[in-house]
C-alpha cells in the first residue's frame, strides 16, 4: 500500500507563505520520496523532548514537522518553516 500525505490547515498556510521554488521542492519531496510504498521514516528523523512522537523532514533550509500514522498509512504534515524557527513554533 502507498503512504498518503495529509496537510494540517496550519501547514498549508505556512507552505503558501514560502517562495514558489521552495513550495515546489517540498511538494516534490513528499510526492517522490514519502508517498511511496516504502517506510517514510527512512528519510526523516524522530524529534525529542516536547516534540517526542513527531518526525521531521528536511528540504534545503526548510523543515516539516509531521506525525506518522502507521495504522492508516498517513503522514500528517503539521508545520512547515525555516530551520531556525520551526521547532519554536511547533510546540
């Protein structure tokens, strides 16, 4: 089965605020690497402390904080932002 990518409303707004090139790269990353029949954890990194249980993906200077729902085969994108601010705004 193929993994599905779902976007939280907040993450959609944050993605729209980025420049068009960054938007294209992030969407391509999810389409080509994460929305496949392989394990989406292979490209991500588990977060620690207050964000434990969530995963982060990296595309250039941007990070996406996600929740991986194994039972539904869904990667839920919760937040998108620059690497310097993403973890503060995800709390």
